[in-house]
C-alpha cells in the first residue's frame, strides 16, 4: 500500500506563530485569549496546561465598514463569523445560492468571507451577488487565507490519486470539514479523524493508495501518529 501526504497540510505559519506568541506571553504574565485560538482539543488542552485561560465573550470584537452593507460568506454560528458580525446592526450571512437569492438590494454591498471558506465557493457566491445586483456597487475583499487555498488545492490533487483519504483535524474545525467535503468530490472513501484512535482497519482492506491531509490547526505530531497507525493497519491488512 502506498501512503501519500498532501503537498500542503497541517498547521499554517499563522497558527504556529499565534500559539508560540500565546505561550511566550503567558510565561511573562497571566494571559486570557478571547475565543478558541484553534479548533483542536489537543492544542487547547496544552494551552490550558500552560496556564492560558480561554474566554468566549465576543463583546470586544469590532468591524469597520465605510457605507457598504456587509455580506459575510461563512458558516452561521462560527466563532469567526460571530466576531465579524457581533457589533453590526444590519448584515447578511450567505453560504449557498439560496441565501444569495434571499438578499435585498442595497446601493453598496461589501463582501468579506470567513477565512477558512473554500475560495471557489467564495468566488462563485460573489459572482452570483454581482449578477443579482448589477446596479449596486459590490466590493469584495478576499479574506480567505493563503494556506487554506493551498490546502484545498493540494487536497484535490491528493484525492484524485487516492483510494482512501484520511483528513486529520478537530471535530470543531471548519477548514478540516471543508477539506473533507473537497476530497469527497474526488474520492469515494474519505474519513475525518481527530487522532489515530479513530482509524478503522476495514478502511484499508482493499486500498492501494491512501492519502493523508490535515486542517490548519492540526499539530504535526498528531499527523505523524495517524500516518504511523495507517502503516500498521496496512501491514495487518496484507498479512497472510
């Protein structure tokens, strides 16, 4: 069995820098982070073990807009989306074509996106909004982060060459779920796991190529353990 890792997977530099900064600041003085720094339980547990408190009051978030009606492309209830919209009196949230059809017309529309949304979905919805309101001044600010774009592209390439794809990431990680969705469009056997304990031997009985990718909040050591366990299961599957 061939095991292949995606060209881009796991933690991006932004996540690594944020974690390192939090740990460094917490060593010098008590630190409280507003919201989950990452959607990965193992990482959050490690931060708490280092004395870092995590609060979930979004009252401190702000968002400026200069005369444009805000439209956010993102998942309703997601902590990042709540942070973008909590202080806005009037805004719209869209995630599919039906949401776009429900929008009211405004002279000026400003569009931003949850940073972990697939860029192809974002561009598609922006184009729909522009077609729906040709007389409006529609301004789109591309807020999808570059590592997310790279991981989505790499996931497509991985899924196309794999019989089974394992996507490693926290259950609450939106970008991990989006990777699962993306891979599922190109591979019929895709599984989302949080750790190596979630792997099932039956997944690999007939697989020739297994692909592994991971969300941006997944630590390298968890990816390594998942790959090691896949190799063990693959060895068991071909044992006479």
